[in-house]
C-alpha cells in the first residue's frame, strides 16, 4: 500500500489517499474538503480514485464526501450506520462552523465490525470503534500494518467524547479491546496531528496507556 496524507479544512484533518501499486487504483479516506488538493495528489501519483472510505461523519472528515462522489461517480463505504444522524446534520454543521456548504450523502455500504473494504489488490479490515461518534470505524491494512483511526486515537491523546452522543467508556473499550490486539507494531494515521504506533501509545498515552 502507498499512502499520501493531505491535511484538509481549517481543522487540518488528515485526509489520506491510499493506493495499490499493482493496479494504481486508490481510495480517499475522509475527504473533509479541499478536494482540489486531493485530486491533484492523485493525478501527480497516477492514481485512479475508485472509492471513498469514511471513518466517521464530523464535518472536517465528511464535508467533501458528497461532492467527491458526484465528481468521480465512485462509491462511499462507511462509516457504521450509527453515524447516519450526523450525516443528516452535515449541512447545518458546516453553516454553523463556517465551512463551505456540504450536502448530505447516503453511503453505498454501511460498515460493521469485522467487515472488509477493498481497492485494487488492497484489503483493509474494519473495526467499529464507537465513543467519539457512535458510528466511528477504523481501517487496518494487515499487509503494511497501517491503521487509519480517524478521531479515535491520537499521538498522546484520545478522541473527544464531549460532543453529542459521545461516550468515554465506549471509546476506551474500543481502543483497548479492538485496536491494541492488532499489535504494538501497528503504525496509525490519526484524524489530526502526527503518526504514532499502538505500542508507543500503550507505553506513554496519558488517557489509555497501560499504566493508566
Ligand atoms: Zn471527529
Ligand atoms: Zn476530526
């Protein structure tokens, strides 16, 4: 798997373009906005975008989803259907936070824990990790051992749970029961900020490390 991380929107959300080097087919994870930069990155690398994979439906992750789908005629997979209420609120949320207008969308496929998504020869495993939002999912590529965790986990921190329908206990359980078992060696791309590994967070994360 090849990946290019493109911070988008005023919230510097880490939109990821991932692709399969055999087929040069790719997917965009969380196209929150600034689609020109995402499309430029795909063109520069010779990638044909075939899918959108969604971790969750906050505006900085989902604000560009409907537009990208229309522009390219591609499918949207994810998040889990427990985020449907958030997708319905997207236009209001964008107006409220001064984001460019966004449309709602209906994923072609809602994802459940244990599902897989594919693009080219890549297959990523899906983990439902509620808490930051109820329908948040994480994508893990076992081949490269990279996970795209959205706003579940950050280098040195965890996702906020003070938003509507957030749940701190759910978030901690999801990280400990669904992410840690993937192994210390997993490198993860968060929705914001730097990369880290699960092992490093188990050692040092003040919210969900093993010493907490
Ligand atoms: Zn979020
Ligand atoms: Zn975010």
